[in-house]
C-alpha cells in the first residue's frame, strides 16, 4: 500500500524541499519514505513511547536526525509545536481507525490544521488512512479528491482548498 500511495503522490508533490507532517506517525515509515524522495524536513507527531523510541532509532539508523522533528504528544496537544514547524506541503494521518469512525480524528485534524496560514502551504495535500467501512470525513478547508481501497484499508486524498478571491 505504501508503494501505491507514493506512486499516486509522485505526480502531485514536488519532493525536493518539501516539508512533511506525519500525524499518528507510528514508526515514521511514511515520513522516512518522503525524506528518501527528497523532502527537506519531516515533523512526526506520536504519543506512544515505544513508537517515539522507534522513530528516533529509525532516524538515527537512516542518518536523518537533523531533518526530523519528533513531537512526543497527542495530535490534539501538538498545535503549538506544529505551527512553529510549518508550513507543510504534505500531511499524512494514520489515526486508529475507530477515531475516524467516531469523528475524533476529524476534530483533531480540524483543530490542528485550521487557523493561521503558516501551518500549511498553498495547495497542501493531506492523506488520511482509515478503515474501508468508514466514509472519509469532511475536513474543514480541504477538498476530498479521491479515495482508494486496499484490502481493509482506505486512503483518502485531500487538497487544501484555496481561499476565494474577493472582487474589488
């Protein structure tokens, strides 16, 4: 599935210099793949201590510690740090599937990504992983472009909606 994800993103993302935000990062595999493709920096938000330790060990082993910022807290609490690290061109979100089904993931994403423009770059992309039984949520400020299914998993692709241009 990761190979398919990066093949889909390949034509939409300018990897050289990209800034990536990996939410519910787990081991950080998606962020590390983005760095291997040329992303300049990745910020990984993960609250589980064993996963944070794995991210750190992986970054060290890959020689990319200087390009990775690990934020060891929940997505709901990470907004101050995330705002300082932006703007981000690409956001990965792989929450526990139950959080997508009950709406908690959408509320956390809205709270984190909504607001000051320094969080996301113009045209930023967001990829949300969720169970195939769950419809992709509506995310404030984003337009859903497509959803693809892989076994029991779905990947929903969103793009940051541009603010309407006001007439003079």
